[in-house]
């Protein structure tokens, strides 16, 4: 049976603290422009799974990126 997965599946979500603040209505648009946001990201590819975070400034530019190398799982 052929494998129809893509070469990489990427999931990006707003960081946990930011999501809580957004849900509570505690983040304003001015606050976003001033402080930016933090995002959690995961990438599942043929070489394994990598995850980490990135921070953006108020203009949407990435100012910090950190991730863990993919961990390869081999099944026998």
C-alpha cells in the first residue's frame, strides 16, 4: 500500500501563555505591536520530529528561533 504522507507536516500554534491571555481578552492590539508573540512549532518529516518555538516582534518578523533536532524512530 503506498504511503500518501507529505514529506513534512508542520503545526504552528500560539504559545500557551499568549493563548490564555488572548482567550481572557488580556492582550490588546497595541500590546501585540509592542511585544510581539511567541509560537510553538512542530515539524514531522521523514527524518523524524522536530519541535521548538519562535518569537516574533510587533511587525511579525522572527526575532528568536529555537528547536530540537528530529528524533528518528526506527521500527523493526
